[in-house]
C-alpha cells in the first residue's frame, strides 16, 4: 500500500487525532555498523579516485541493507514518518567526495529503500510515510568565506536551486511522500530549496507537502546566519509549508523557548526533533541523553500543546524513538492555527 | 503633540474584520498590520534619489555606501530601499554586491530590504541575496497582464511580498479614478489568478510633485491621499506605500520647506491609511512643531485647498518658502551613539558594535599616548583590543551576541591591526610580519568547514598566517604541510562524530613524524574532556581544546607567547591529566576480561632490549655530596608545595605570584647554601641491577636462588583500537625470550633532618622547618635523578656518560632519556605493599630506611622503585580493574581476597 495519492490529506487527518512520530538519527545508527572504506565504496565505487568513508549518503547505493535495517528499526520503534538517507545527497555536498554525478541516483535509491520499508509495515490504522530529506549542504549563501571581502560567497542561489532541484526530482521519483528541508542554518539556502520545490511542483503539476525545520545554533537563540525564530518563520511562511519546526542543535532542553515561540506564531503544523542533548564525545551515541531523558523533555512540549510531529536528530536511536512514541501516545496534538481567520 | 511616528490609522473603516499582517524579515521580524504605526522605508541607499550614494557606488566605495545604509537604520528606518538603477552602472552586479555586503552587517541586516528597480533582472538578482523576507519594488501592469502575473509568480517563488505601482498599459495613473481602477484590477488579478495573499500586496498610488505651477498638478497629493483611503477601504488587507520625497520635488535645494511638505503630506496620508513610505528616515519633522505660517501654506498646497484670500496656493507657498530657505527647523536629530569618553574604551565599543567609524582616530590617539610614555603600538593589540575580543567571546558564549556580529567584530579587529602593523613593524628590531603560522584543516571523512573558516578568518584578522588545507584532509597531508611550512600550530576541525577518531589518528601521526608544535582541536562534537582523554595522549606536543571561534585567538596567542608559552602548556597538561585521572576513576569505564587485556598486551621489540649491565648486584652509596645534587633539582614542585602555581623559572616573573615566588626562592637559596655547607641533610642510596624476567604480569628479579617477585596490574579498560592494554611487565622479557635485567633502588636525602629541625623548633622557627623539609624533598628527587643517570651511564651503561658542563639538566628533569623508574604508588603500579619486600631485597636498613605497617617509608623524604631500561618503557595509568584481575592479583601475591581488595581499593569501581 502506498500513500502517494494524497499524503497531505491523509497526514492532516492523522495529525488531528494524534502526534505523529518522525524517526531518529541516521548517522548515529550508521556509526554502529563501524563500516570501513571498502564498505562505503562497495562494488560501484571500488576504483573511485578519492576516499569516501564518512559519505553516509552513498550507502544507499553501496550498503542498502544497512539503510534498510535502520529504517526498519525506526518503524519497529513506532515511527510514522521515516526520513530518506539523503541529508548530504546534493551535488554540492557530494562534490566534496567527487561524487556530484551520483547525487540524483542516491536520492532515487534512498527514497526507494525508504518506500519499501514504509510500505512493508503500513497498515490502515498506522500508515507510514517517507519524508525526503534535504540538508542544508555545507555551503552558506549568506556568509562570506573571505575575511577581506564581505561580498564574497562560495555558493550562489542559482547553484543551490539547481542542486536542490535534482535532489527533489530524485526523491519524488523514488517515491517520497513529502519533503523535509531540515537543519536550516542559513535561511537563504532553505529558500533555494523551497524555490526549487515550487518550480518542480509547477512543472509536474503535483504538489508534495513540504516541511521546513530550522536550527538554532547557539545561546543567542538565532540561526547560524543570524535570524531569530520569527524572522525565520516570516521568511518561509510565504511557501505555506505543511509544517515548520526546529531540529538538531542544542537538544530539547535548550530548544524549549524557541519551539514555544514558533508554536505561538506558526499557522501550520509544528514539528520538533532535537538532538539527544548536547554533544558528548565520551558517550556511545556521541550525545548526552538517554532515551528516557529525551522522551521526558519532548513529552513536556507535547503536553504544552506546542507540537504535532516529534522525533529525534543527532544521537537519537530507535530506543529514543520508542520511548518518545510511548510517552506521547495519549497526548492531544497541538491545534493548528488557521492561516486566514 | 502628534508626531508622525505615532499617528495610527486604525480609525479607518476596514472591510475585513481582522487585519492580516504583512510579515517581512531581516535578521529580525517586521510584522505590519492595522495596529502598526507608520513604517519608515529608508530612501538614501537609492542611486536615483541620492546623489551622494550614487557617487559612492559609481566610485566603487562600497564601504562608505554601507555606512549610508547603517545611518538609515540607526535613524529609524524599519526597511531599507535599495536601488541601483543608474545607466553607468552594472546594476545587477551592484545590487548583488551591495546586498551581499549588508547581509554581513548585523545592525543593517536586522531590517528587511525593499529591492527597488525598474529592471526585472535587477530585482531578481536582489531576491537571490536575501535570507529574510523582502519587498519587491515594484510590479505593474505596464507590460500587460501576462507579464504581470508571470513576475508575480516568481516573486512568490522567492518568498517575497511586492509593491504594485498604479501603472498600466496606458501609463502611470495620475488621477484618483485611474489610480483606484488600476489598483482594483491588479488586486483582483493577483488574488484571484495567482493566489497571491492580499496582505502581501502593497500599492503605490504614485506620489507626484505638487506646487509645480501647473494647475493639473495641484491635486496630486490630495488624489494620492484619497486613493490611499479608497484602497484601504475597498481592497481587503492590502497595504499602501509611496515615495514621499517626490511630492516636494519643486522645492529642491530648500530642505526646510521640503521637510515641511513631507511632514504635512505624511500627516494626512497616514491618517488616511498610508502603511509605509520611502523617506529620509533622519529627516522626518514634527507636524505640531512646524511654524504656523509655513504649515498652513503647505497644508493648503497638499490638500489643494482654496485660500480664503483667494491667492494662489502655490504662489503663497513659494513666497513663504523663500523665507525658510536653509533654516533647519524640524528635522529629527540623528540618533547619537553613546561613545565612551576614554579612547581605550571606545576601541572596545567599536569591537562590540562592529563600528569602524572612529577607529583610526582612536587608535592614533592611543598610539601617541602610549608612545609619549615610551610604550609600543603592539600594546594596543595586547591590551584594549584583546580585552575587547575577550568580551566578544564572553557575550557570544552567553548568547548576547550572535555569529554574524562576532564576524563583524573580527573585521574591526582586522582593520585595527592593519592600521597598527606599520607602526609595530617600525618599532620592531627584527622583521617578523606574521604572529605565527597556523595550519588548519577539517579532518578526513568530514566536509564541514563553516566553523573552521570562521576560526581562519578570526586568526587572520589577528595577523596570523593561516594555511587552510580545506576539508577531508588526510592525516598525511596535515603532517607533511606542518613540517614543510614549519607550522607553529596545527588546528583540526570536524563536526561529525567519526571525526573524533580521525583527530586522534592525526595526533598519533604527528607524534610519529616527530612534530612537537601545539595542536588545537575544535568543532561542535569535540570537547575538553574528549581532547584530554582521547586525543592528547597520542601526542607529546601541547594539545588543546578550543571551545569556539571567538577563543581561538586567545589560545593561539598564549601557545606562541614567548613569556607565557611554557606556563600555559604546563597548565593545560596539568588540567588534562586531572581530567584523565577523574575519568579513569569514574564508574562505567568499559572493562574487558583480563584474558582479553593480556592478549592485547604491549609487545616491545626485543631486538631493542638494552645490553647486559656492566655491573650487576647490590651497591651502596652512604653519603652523596649534596653539592653534586643541586643542578639536578627540579624547582617547579617546590613552588607547588608552597601553593604557587606555575613552572620554574616562569613563576618568578608571574604577574600575580612573581613577588611571593621571588621571596620564597631567595629564602630557599639561603637555606640551601647552609644545608650544603653545614651538611644539615645527608643523602644515601642502595641500588642494583639483577637478572630478571616476566612471568604472567609479574616481574621477577633473581640472584643466587633468591627472588623478588613484583606482581603488577594491567590496564583492563577498553582501549581505542590499536592501543595496547599496558602492564609494566610488558617491558621485560619472559624467560623464553632471552636474558633481561631490571634495576631496583631505595634512596633518601632526608637523613639527619630531625637534628636540624629540632634546632629550629627550639627557636620556634616553623618556617625554616617547613623550608628544610621542602628542600629535603627536592634533594631526594634530585638524588633519584642523579642516581638514575649514574645507573644508565655507569652501571648499566646503555647511555653515554657526559662530563659536568655538557649534562643537559633541563632535559634530565623533563625525563628526556631512555628508561623509566616507576615507584610503587605511581599510576602505572598503584599498589604499595611491594615496598616492604623491595626494601628487604635491597637491605635498605643499612642506610636507615624502613617501612611502616601501612607501607609508608621512613624517613619521610624517601623514594624506592625499579629501573626498566627498554626504550619503549613508558609511564601510564592502570585505571579501573575488574574482579577477575583482583582475584588473579591476590593469588599472585598470596593474599586473601579481602586484603587485596583493601590494597587495590582506588582501582576498583
């Protein structure tokens, strides 16, 4: 059973009834497999001219079993929505590995793998969805890389649009139900992704729900490029995203005031998938919080009526997702503010 | 008083029950709804409206052009209008460059931008540069419905809102009727055909000049005001804007009158629903403060009122205008910044606010003041500028500043340094341009470089030469570059967790290559604890964690400071050692079975085992002349014993502790002289080298059927891949691996101490007693170092003996030699009970040494231990052990388990 026909309607109906669960970290799980350079290369890239260990996105081509196993673990833990393993699968991020040409294929295959897993576990009571992940890339369109020239940029808006367009086409082809523009640390990058998505939808005559998730990177309560949460919301609201939220940096405890602020102003669904606390290189997952701690913190967000979709980012595992699923299952979801009263 | 900025328009009859805000943003949001006050759009960054700005842009002076934008915002502009429509200009390039620059100026970028051009390609170029929500100025029906809707679609795709000009295929609307007809048509097209949100439409019903002398122009202002009201009442949620300065165009050159016209025009337009206006934000007047005659004349012209005296309104205005020429009346005063009084504080203010406007003047002032008292320009960097950067670091850490502001501060720093460099150069004896060379890289497997780039920028701003190797850099390349470039510091960055392991690998490779320069570690997932435990142990050079970019300069400055370097390195080493010890004691260190730990033992290259000793068997030296020991004294622990933190000799120059250190040291030297000449202390040693072998984890010494068995402990916690689980016995051969030797020693320089201490006690001279004991400890340590040297060079003979002057005492004190002398109680052999058997074996009672029941040696200043000579022999910490090793140890020691548990308590979790 696939959900592709009208995911937005189906999701909206479900979101009226309960909080939906997004999966947890992909990178943290991949690390547990302790894959080496040869695993990353697989047969496809055995003779590739550069080392590609650490290029998690390529694993959808070279170690699909690993990715499938991770998706399944999250679905078993209760995730309603799983994210494709495509966080860095743009031509821009892949070019650092000399693999820009593989970007489109990575997106197609990653979406297919996730689609397979979601379909296998979907039931009428608990349909599962695939969100195509679009990461920020490793370049920022708003920050100068050159100290003596504040006007310099190492990426242009047009280059970002082209890269995102290719990724989006791949994700749609592979069967993603929705798009998730995530870990937004420079809103101009996110706007390029939204621009590409809008153009794609216009061209194919079909829309996918789009979720946008920003990242507050430091104690100032702003994105890396300096926007406050409301300024960020004002920038992305014109695209009428299906959901808006925050993920990654800080962890739930420190994210609290910003998710509250966003929940107050956003006239759309709100999602939140924090890291398992702050980075702690001495712990197994690389992060501080146990599943119980993360679940306790996000449960509070749910009880306050701030969120519609909850999940985990860096350092979270199927155990975290299971704990979150259990702890919020009877809590009423946030009532979505109507856009135009 | 009703000033323009607080006139509300909410008395208007709105057709919609609730207003929908127009949501714009820069770094901060700007929401404009019916409750909002009039919104100022700054007009000065417009080449068509400001000759001064046009000159700057045409001359390519973007730095000055940016100041124009800053002034606008400081004077209250809530949006800035940017226009680059000038025939002599590459407008697309100028728009892009200007918007990119102001994006990096947080106090400008906080407000939204109005991207203003009559050229569509320029507007689109601008939209590609702004992360916030912008306003396009403007769309119109000039080129027909199709093009209008096409562009509207693209505006939406860029997430922007738009101004729509009252302009159609027939031209610009100049009557009330044409204005409202075009606006109605545009509104319907946008909302019905394109799905444009009505609150995102801002109409500009054309502000034209009045009082031109042409009769048809007399109603322009009034028609604009009427159209504004009509739009607000008939086109739900739509907003209204206008280019206000146009209205007074006839009075060019008479700013007083122009301001009066703007003030009056706005007063009425706002009351009739004008949402925003493009104005000179610094020059908005106060309606009530205008001279009555001027205000009345202007009001007649603006509202096109017939005068009671039937005079022509324009003529009256022109007449009055002449009287007011160039008398500044109303203009709002430019907001004065509160610059501090003192120049040094102004520098800090400039850094914190990213403001360079007074930088050079202030720097020059301070430089001259410093110069007059014989100081140097470099003091400005080391003093106020570094202090300012420290505050920046603190504020960033507290969340009071955000990243673009920090980068801005770094740029101010760069400008300041650039200004000072020629003076610093001139004052220097030798010519060293850069403060040091730093090789920086994101490690292999990681492509994240934003943090690294920021560190690189900040360091360059502080006059360091940065060699940035980019991302995914293999260890080999980092090491090679560090060697080839003679790097002063290597910096590693990474974001993802696997990078942590790679950093440890790079550290190990640097060690293997023999590098010794400091290593900096940074990146979101790194930490001080991780650096101390997982990275620093791989590398002998100073390894230091840098929490964020703002701290990098301070860390590098200390690492490379000629005066601070050693003390800083020692502080870090001590701090990290403490972290490692704490961590080792923490519960939950993953233990592996003893058998597994043994299987992962260290296996030295037995080919490198030192040759048989020249002299074996027991030796006694009953009285070592104290003067031979003096050069072997390591004074650093002496100061630590007096709670003076720091290394000798740096501590003597320390700002905080130097004076006390000097006092203590001079007292010590005084007493030392007497101790040596009057022989208040006596130094003696027993030692020897015996055939020995490894058996399980024991070291066994033997001589004519007698044996001394030393049961040792092995590291049992999970070690990183490729790292062995050490035990001291690993450095000795097993019986089947060939002959090997181990030395043992017991020594003291505390003999006869009590005699002199009693003398001091009689005169209640407690200070001298403490000093004497401290010296006894120093002499004992020196004796251990001296004896180890004798053993290595004369008795074992694997090290070349040197004559007096050629001995490098500093190297000896720093333990730069082959072989170790672990003493029971060290982290590598934490168990003390062997001391009794060891002193027995050495017959140490002959020189007056013994142990108590709890294995404390008498006299107090005593050391006993072993000599291990293999070149790979090293100190380490055993850390936590498991119950299996506890039982094994008890068995090897022939102890019951309870006793063994008591002995090993600190190593049990």
